C-alpha cells in the first residue's frame, strides 16, 4: 500500500512539473548550455573568434595533407 501511495505522489509531482513546462524556455536553456560549452572549448583551444577557428582548421588540414604526402 505504501508503494501505491508513493507512485501516486510521484505521478502527481510529474503532472505538476508538466503543467509548468515551457518548451520555449527549455529550448533557450539548451541553447545557453551549448553556447557555454562552446565558450569553454574555445578557451581551452586558445581561440577567441570564428576566424581563429577557421584559421586553425585550415592549418590542421594543411598539416594532415603534408603528413600524407
């Protein structure tokens, strides 16, 4: 019986959470998380702009091409 009561309480909690769920806010939070992760990775790589990233990609492609030749 106690288990049934706990399951009902859990279902009620889930219903209350679903009622307050805002898909737009969730998408915004996901985008924020992605951008913060990207910022951390850029700092670790020592790049500060998209141009820096493109330059680094070009350098790495040239390095790989030279190693294969």
